[in-house]
């Protein structure tokens, strides 16, 4: 059977209120009482119900992260950074996966996050629509895009995509290429693509070269 605070109270001879204060680190209690409670909890195999504690205190310590099932490990370092900072702040992290642009799947995943009482949701290269963002705000949950950006009403943290487009194009010119195409994303539809395309065209202008835009197709570099 699941061990409860009442079991610890019975084992230590303390009241349930005292045990609760010690386990939740609230109020005043002696070091000796704390040791008795923690020793009893370990012996009995007690595990704190974080959800119940958060509900009682009207606070929570869980960050939700929604990632997408990428074929690369591009987001691994970002997740490691999130985990390291959360650990430093004694926060929990809940990671779920959703298709990058499937709003129905993202909405369902967000609903799962809301029901698990996270206090913030990070969309890691996942692009929610404004309705999903508004749903989180109504639930008093902070939404944040990470490693991505959009024109919607949501803050975002991402790389300098203008510099990515500019420096990548410049590097190819430095290596002798003279016809460089921009491929893979539509600058009219994707804000990250827009910034990268702007960097790409800025580098081309310095070389007096004409842009080559291919939304769907193979990118080809040709030496003169």
C-alpha cells in the first residue's frame, strides 16, 4: 500500500501537520524532528506526491517542454541546457513530443501539459498557432518558443538567423563558389526562413550576385 504522511506521523510520534511542514520545508521545526521524519520516510518508502502538494500550495515547480521527433539531435544541447538550469533551480521538467506543425496534435499535447499543472510551456522548434497560445494564457501558463520564432503573440528565444544566412553564404563565396542557392524554406511563410534569406541576400549583394531561391528541390553549387 502507498505510504502516506499519516504513516510517517505514526512512526515518529509527531502530528501529521508537523510531518507535512518538514516534508514541504515550510514553517518552523527542529533539526532533530526533521531527521526523524526523513529517516522514517526513507525506511517506509515514502514518495512525495508533487501534484497534490502543488495543488495545496497553489504553486508548482514543473516546466513543460514540447519537442518534435526530429531525425537529428539538433535540440539535444538545448534540452541539456534546460535540464541543467531546472536542476539548479530545483524545478522539474516534463518533456512531451508533438509534430512540428500539426496544430491538432500540439493542442492535445498542450492540454496534457495543462492537466498536469505545469507553470510554463516551452515549444522547442514546435510552432503553435495563436489559439493554442491563448489557451495557455487563459490557464495562467507562460508560453515560450525556443530555437524558433514566429509573428504570433509569443516571446521567443532563437539563434541570430540573419547571421546564419549571411555567414553561411559568405563562407561559400570564400571557398570559390559563385552561384549559391537558398533552399529548404519559404521566406514568405516562415519567419526564420525570412531572416536567413535576408542574410543570404545581403551576402549576395556584397558579391554582386543574383539570388537563386528554390523552395522544393535540390540545392546546387557551381564553380566558375
